[in-house]
C-alpha cells in the first residue's frame, strides 16, 4: 500500500452508492411533484444545487449531516416578501406533504429529514439573478448566488487538474466531518477551486499541497486552528516519510487525517 493508493481508494469509497443515488432520485421526483401540486403558480422554478450535482456530496456512512440542497424560487409578482415569509411557506408545505418526517428551520433553510437523506429547502427570489436569504450577520435580507457558475468553476478546475479536484474535495470534506465541521463545505470547495496546485500528479500530491497552504482565518476559534495544525503536521510527516522511502509509515500518518471507512 501507499499514501496515493489509500487516498484514491478512500476517495472512491466516498462516492454515493448506486442504491443511494436511486433513493435520492426517487425522493427528488416525489419532491418535484409535491412542490408543483402544493404551490402551483406560487413558485416559478425549483432545482437541485450544491454538492450533489457537483459530485462532491459524501455518503451518509461518512457524513451523517450529508444533505441535498434544493432551491425553490417564489413568484414575486404580488410583491417581494421578507425571507421568513417564504421560509414559513416552505415549512408549512413540508409539514403538510411530509407529516411523518422530521422538519425544522435551520436559518436560512427548512430541513426535511427523510430516512436515507436530508433535504435543505432553500427559498429564493429572482431579481436580475437568484437571491437567497442572507445570514443573520448580513445587513441585507437577501444575497445573490449563482449555482450554475459554482458548478462550472468546480468542473473546470477538475478537468484542468486531471480530474483530481473532486476526489480531493471529498477527502477534505470527510476530514471536516470527522472533526465536527469546523468549516463549511462550500468554503472548503471554494478554497480548493481558488488554489494553485504546482507540479501535482497523484492524489497524494494534491492532498499534500492542500495541507501545505491551508490556514485558518485569524479570528477562527483556537480549537479549529489546533485541528488544522495537527492535520498539517501529519501530512508533512507523511510526505517526509514517503520521500525517504517509508511508504507504510507515510500511509499510517495520512490515516490519522483521513482513516479508512
């Protein structure tokens, strides 16, 4: 075995199984039908976005909080409302159509928890582009988002980097889940998309490069900084062992960051 073999195998294990994909597809079909029947012309469109269509979602065996982001665009011809109005409408929809499921608001989304997957229902409006509710810390009620551009930027980066970016994202998100989600999944993806990977070939090279440059914001909690420092140390140890001809020891170090499932 080697670091690259472990990381490549693990990245493959972090892909949704065919059974999971089938279950999700069935749930999405049901959701589409129920949204259209319930809201009618009250919504103008709805669609998947986020990590699922980008191919970076983790299976539930690796991340219990794995979910499908689903955007519902409300009609505003009768006047644009506050985000909470649309959140209330989505919550009432979920409670009506999924009466036996766990449903709760996790601002700025409504979480619908099914047996095999969670949906995060995100209300949106269209105003020269899609807008979704802003976090509580923002000054405005709505913030712009471009899910199509986000998908394309990841796809372009993945192609440019010899199809190693999506596996790398899954590995880093797995570490993030193991450590209690010190970072948002989207912020990790954006960091990786924006990073320059110099002379990388194998997935091990990309993994080492990620940790050699990754750092926390200055105002991050000390616990988060400690987690990053520890992972960075293990990655550097693994790289050093590999360079010096100790592949088994190098793999042991890497497994301290991302153990086998």
